[in-house]
C-alpha cells in the first residue's frame, strides 16, 4: 500500500489497533487480542472505514486472539464491501484466525493474502 503525502492515520482510543486511510484503500491494522475489551473502538474503526467507500484491507498478522467481536467486525466489513461489489482483503492471518474464518464461513467471503516472508 503506497503512502501518499495526503494520508491520514486514525488511532484515537484504539490502542495499538489503527485505521490507515490513503487514496486507494483503507487499512485496518489489528493487534493483540480482538475481543469485547476493544469492541467499541472496533465499531468506530469499522464505521470510519466503510464510510470512505474505498476498498478495505484488514491486516491480521499481529492478532493473537479473536472472539465473536472480531468475527462481527469482519462480517460487517464483508457485507459493506459486497454492497460495492468488492471483497475485503485480509493479510497474514495466523493459523488460529484462518481456522476461525473457516469455521464461521468468512474464509470464502474474503480474499486472503500474504505480505511476504517474515
């Protein structure tokens, strides 16, 4: 994702989680435990991301745990992107998160990618 001069970062009250806007896409970076403790922040992040109307990518590479809070966020993003005839992209989900996506049926509704060797 290119970082043009006019990009903005929204990080207020999100802890280590962040939403990064640029002219081509919106990146939601999730870190650590994605659970009820961050539900309100993720709701705000999801609404901000979908309001922009650009393609959404979710970086899951640093997620250590995800409960129904994270699944709900992803499902809402999937629904929003479907309205624009797009799919969300998820980057580098750990094996446990890949399994969660498969169990919930979200795996077939997102485009999974790898950022490269770590």
